[in-house]
């Protein structure tokens, strides 16, 4: 996955801080926007985990800070509900203009309510998912109810929410009373996924029922068992992202893999040096892979390294060969593990006699068998492991034929 930092100007001239998360191959099939919870920011761990899970399903995800929150410009008093909806519409317009129209909106808590309203206003949005969303926008007023009377008297006051100070005014308070969310959901007529924890102590699960009952089919509900409101456990946010990605693809046209022409060979490797540094696309006739180098040597670590792929080829060939041999012998081999590492070791350390001491390629192969096998059978399988085609290719002299194509 690769992330791009964006600065998006909203209709009020304020710059919103945003991140564009891309799939590993940098080629998204669809675009999505994530709206964070009340007083939160796009850097909340749940937002990051859900966004990254969605990239695994081919989505590019825009996560951004609402006005006055996180690293976006503006004051918190300008971050009332209607302003959140405006920010969503403005971010959608920017991404549409510079990339592609986002077709999925995902919102957490009050952000969930905001994406429902925004989806009703944006034609290109094809589906909406909410997580722990309130069915009544005014529900969040309890966070600052202690300051409402003071606002009436002074016009603007500083309140404390979650240990942080914020300034609010009368316009901020009133903006939470002007949206009939159930009516918006009823009129939206777009696929909706409602996710909620039955143990949510901030926004009770009854809110999910109200949203679900207000919506027309197609609609779905998923219970986030044992999760808290902020999805603080990574397993909960990861699960939410995986479910949303799988669910959403049902409502988008299937996108075929953008295949490179193998020119009649078994596979092709492609690297755009200007844009991708080391990130390499590898394609066979039917499959796509990504190779990269680790960040420690300047790579983006989007995929295994070349030597890891070499080890993978050897591992796959070894276990497949052992399976076939054990089946032919009718041996009770149920599972086989092979652990492989490549390194460079000096001939003296390997106790190998050569004409001139030097460093040699060294591959460590460790085998583990599961099944009712005696020691003699295990030793025989060890011998067979060295006879798999890839092992024999690596161990033998290989003749290369390299040509230049015009």
C-alpha cells in the first residue's frame, strides 16, 4: 500500500488535511472516502486499519480531517454537522476532478451520519457503510450539553470534550438540530451496510436498528461483537474493513485484472523506474504479483523481494513434490512445512574446499512432517525434497539466453 498526502481546499477556502491510500499495485479499481468520528481525526487507528483493509479489495481510500480537527485548517466551532457534510461533498469533488469519482462512502460514528447525508446529495456514490452511527444527529449534543446554556448567554464558550478544549458557538449547537436522518435514509435508495457493536456504550445499538428500518433494500446489518465504539482493538477495525470491502464489491462492476502482455513467455516483469522506484509488477497469463525491496534499502516493501520469490518457488515445488511422492507410496503424510532462507556464506565457514576461498550462495531448507511416519520414511522424504524440479534447477548450471526486444 502507498499513501499520498493531499491538501484539499473546501468551499470556505480552508485546507483540509487528507491521505490517499492506494492498493499495493498502485492501480485502484474504485475510490472510497472515509469520514471519521466526532472530535476524532483521520489518524485514528481504526480509520487507518479500515482504510488499509479496503485497499486489499482494490479500493483507493481518502481519509481526511474535518474542518477544525486534526491537521485541517479552521476552528472546531466550524466543524458542526452540516459543515462535515459540506467537507465530504468538497472532498468528493476534488477527488473526482483529480483522480476518479469515489463510489463508496464509509463513516464512523457521527461521520457515519454525515456520509448518509452526503450520499443522498452525490449521484456518483453507489454504496454507503456506517459504523456505530447515531440515528439522530442531535445525539452528539450530550458531548457538550454542559456548555449549551453558557453559549446562549455568552455567544461563544470553551468546553472540554474527551480531555481536549474546544470553542463552540450558537451556530455550532443549532446545526445538530437541523437534520432528520431517518428521512434522509428513507429517500436515499442506495445500498447501505450498517455495522454496530451491541456493546457500544457511546451510541447504543438501537440507533443501528432505526437506521436499518428506515432504509430500503438492498440493506445489510453486521454486528461487531465485543467491539467498543472507537474500535480500539485492531482485530475489530480490521474485520470491519474486510467486511465492507467484500460487501461493497457486490454493487460495483467487476474489474478484470489489467494484464501485461507476456509476449508468449511464461511471465513478464515491469518496473516504472520514474514512479515506482523498486516496486515491480509481475504477471503470468492468469496471475498478478508485486515484488519490491524492504524500506531499509530504499524500497516501499509492497511485496516480497526477488530472493523471497526464489525461496517461495523452491518452497512451493518442494511441498508439492513431497505430496505426490507420499501419495504414490501411500504414506500417511498429512501436512508438510518447509522453511527456507537464502544467504551468502564464506566457503571456509561452510567447510567447503574450493580452488580459491570465496563467498557462496547458501540456501537453508528445513522440513517438518505431520503424519504417522517412521524415521526411515522421513529420511526418504528428505532425499526427495532435493529432487523437486526447482531445487534441481537452482543446484545445476543454468544456460541463459537474453535478447533485446524493440
